[in-house]
């Protein structure tokens, strides 16, 4: 593990409007979770969030849309947003996370200033039909291949604690290794009572072991990022994630849940003598 920690911030520029049935996702319209739902976040608000992320030391800023994939309208919205942020916050490295995407769509994003694309495999190919029936794992894998072919930086990981077996976790990590992502975000399922999945039953020690396992099975990834569910999963043992192989975190709020104050994460890094990455 290096001492340089990459900080990323995520911005839900469209929220809670997805028709897919991913069982872990409160943004699906099917489960009626009590979350904010809107089509397009106002650009002023996005710029404000981007500036706040930059001022807190984030290098990555991820534009997320809640939908199965891009369509003409959402592609235009993400591209416009990327062009504006490139001018307003040139220090930030723009990432898009917009579901399944063709190579052509990805090239359009790239032209608009997007540097990396995040598309998670979520879980293993074997377990996927148990958590989603409206699209296939193979489609997800294909989008990741498209990202590589389009020459964008691939960010791909998954979620632990959905009820998958240990073998299924290994299977997902092996599939990720084949895709050779630069960054692997790992999420820990954060239960929402509107969802039918059972709460995540992982212990803190098991979760730390999973970070280690990710590092071991995806050894060429520059970054292992602990993303959603960090506070809930690790509580007052969050600082241990770094000794177990993580070198990147999401700061600020998540897509539908609140993160802790950015200042607390910055204090944690300082107390561990870890520095914040200023470049990739
Ligand atoms: S496709 Fe994405 S936004 Fe839609 S339900 Fe699945 S995880 Fe949620």
C-alpha cells in the first residue's frame, strides 16, 4: 500500500429514476425507497459540489446517472456537464458512471472531457441472476470491455454482502482481473428497509479480509477504493482499511446515503500519516 490516498467524490446528477430491478439498489423505481428522485440536477448545484470536492482534496469527481444506460438525452446532459466542469474545476479528473454504454457513446464522453468510466460488475456472473433479472452480467462485462476499447480509464468493482458465497466473490474478482481496471471500487451493501435483500451480515474482520483479497486477486489495479457502505461497515475501525490494501476512498455523500463530514476523513488520513494524491 502506498501512502498516497486518492480521494473521489460522487455526484448523483440524475437520481432514483431507474426501471431496472437490481435488488440492492434504492434508485430503482420498483422498490419505492424513500430517496430524492429527480431527472437532472441543476448545473449550479453540480458546480458547487465539484468545487467543494476539489477544496476538500478530491481528485476524482464522478457524474452518476441512475438508469440502465445512456440514451441521447442523458448522453448530452453528461457531456454538457463535463464541458462546464472542465472549465470551472480543471483540477478535477472527471469520471462518468452511466450504466451500459457503447463504444461510440464512450468516445463521445471522452471528447467532452471525461477521463474515466465507472461500471461495476457488482457480483459474480453465477450470482448475478439472483440480484437482477432485467439485464445480464454479460452486458456489464461488455460495457467494461468497451471502456477499454474507447481508451478511457476503466474503474470497475462490485458490492459485497448481497448474500453471495465466498466462491462467488472470488469469481467476481477473477473476472475483474481479466478486465484490468485501474481502480476497483468495493462497496459493502447498505441496507434500505424498502429493499427485499437481507442486511449485510459481514463482520468488520471479514470485510477487511475482502479488501485484502481484492488487492491479492486484482494485483495490477493501481487503486483499491472503499466506496459505498464504508461508515456503516467499519464504524470506528475505518482507519484499518488502508493497512489492508485500500488506497482510495469516496469522500462526502454517497448516491442515496449520507457520508460523514469530509473533514473527519481528512483528519483520519492525517492521523495515519497518509497523504492525499494530487495527481494520478
Ligand atoms: S441499473 Fe443501476 S441505477 Fe438501475 S437499479 Fe440497477 S444499480 Fe440501480
